[in-house]
C-alpha cells in the first residue's frame, strides 16, 4: 500500500506512458508496412528468377521472418504498455483503459474503491 498520486503526478505519468506506447505503435506500423512491401518485392523478384519449389520456399521463409519480426515488435509494445500502466496505490491493480479513465475522473479505483488521486 503506497500513497495516492497527486493530480499533477497522475497526469504526468499517464502522459509519459501514453507517449511511450504511441511511439512503439508508430515504430510497429512503419516497420510492418516496410517489411510487408519489401517482402512482396522480394517474392516478386524470386518469382522471376527461380523455379516453383524454390519460390515457395522463398515465400514461406519471407513470410515467417515477417511474422516473427512483427510478432516480436507487438510483444514489446504490449509489454511496454503493461509496464508503464499506472497502478492503484491500494490494491496494486493496473489502471488501464476504462479503469484509468474512471480513476482520473473520480480519483478512486474502480476495483477496490481506494483513493488513487489526492485532491
């Protein structure tokens, strides 16, 4: 059990967390689109130069690498969102989504009813 946040502290930490998650989202989007276009170009290039069995191997390999990289970036983004989520000072439950908005509006935790924001 820790002390409740001040309004300024709550808003500042919430803003920092949102910016960090947004940055990860932008990186994920840029890399996903770039890799998607790049893999399409690579498959088209391989399609013109190799026989069918090798083309299939190239396509599957390219797709596996694409899914692996995008999956890893998505995992990182989700982990970051979880790590930067504010927690209720009373019950230590993460305040995210509607729970965070309710805590911001009422100053109380939706789950335990404890004070999250003083003043």
